[in-house]
C-alpha cells in the first residue's frame, strides 16, 4: 500500500542521513508526522532535516542523500531552505533543511521524530517555538461584512469585464472570510485543523457547509450565480445589511445580462 511505501521511504531517508554522519534529526510533518492518523494513498512526504553546524549548504546543493535511496525524476528548489521533489516511483515530497539555531524562527505544525543522531538531545525542537498567528477570526460581524463587500466589488469588476478578478473576489476572498468564522457558525468535527489554511479538510470538519459549497463555486462563466448563492448563505447565518444585499442582486442581474449579450 502507498501509505506503507511513504513511511518506508521516510525511514530510508533517515538511514541515509545517518550514513552521512552530518545530520542530527529527521522530522516528519503533516500526515507523515504528528498527524499520521490521516495518512492515505494521496499523501506525500513532508519533512525537515536538521543538520550539523555549517553543513546546511551541503545537503541543499547535493541531493545524493536522496538519490542513493531511489532516483529522483524531478527536483525544484522552491525556497532557500529546500525543495519539492518527485521520485521515479511516483512518491512526491517537500522538504527543508535547517541548522538547529534556525528552528526558533520557523513556523510549522508539531512533527514526529523519524530518526535522530544519538548525540542530539534537543527534543523540544519537534514543536515550533514561535506561535503561528491565528487564521481564524472571532468576529462574525467583521468576516461576514468583509465577505459582503467582496461580493459587491467582485460583481462590479465582473460587470466591467474583469471576470477573473471578479471571480477571485467572490469565489476566493468571500469564501475565505466565511471559512475564517465557520467555527462560530457550525459545530466543527474534530479532524486535523490546519494552522496555515482554513480550507484544509473543510469537507470533513464542516460537512453542513461543505454540502452547500459547490453552489458557491460555479466557475468563471457562472460568477453571478456563485455570488447569489454566497449571499443567500450570508443572509441565512447573519443579519446582513439589506441595502448591500439589494445592490449585490442588482449587479448580479447586470452581469448576467452582459453575459447573455456575449453569446
């Protein structure tokens, strides 16, 4: 099974790091880390490598410690600290390399020690020292009104022909504002919330909202319809300003008329 293959590959990386004599710790993250309970066939490898002082460059410039395990079909250095990779057997991964002193400035979800050098005793390193700023909001009024204005601005842009921008305002920004306060609207199912993205696993965490979400994301040609569905949801959960609602509905009609003229 792929889940077993992922965990075995991570263990192999640990053994490879051990052979170099220059690494201190391999930290599994996400579904191969502290959240292993959600590991599935669509998971990938996400990990940090902690190396001895002054040796970070060696592990970033030379990926032999990965290639000796299995050939790489693709590697892309996406940050100064690490890569996105694909092994030839289809296993995808993302990793970063740090020295111990750097870890105090890194934001990440708590990890799982896959391998460590016997001389390394700083086990507190598996959890971030810095607390990530909350991506949830505690003001329903603020988030709902932001979403409302996202709909208005988005429809204005869509009407003037800026359809892509309009779609982003309505299907991205407005939805993001709703997601930031869903925990205040609907009882959340406990299933691995992500400190970096409210959209992660929303289908399992907020099934009632997820059942309605598709109507709010109808795509480039159906943005006015998406806006009206979002608006209906806002009205359902909060006493939104009816003057704004009236304007949004007026704009949606205009946008649909303009769409009909194009075809």
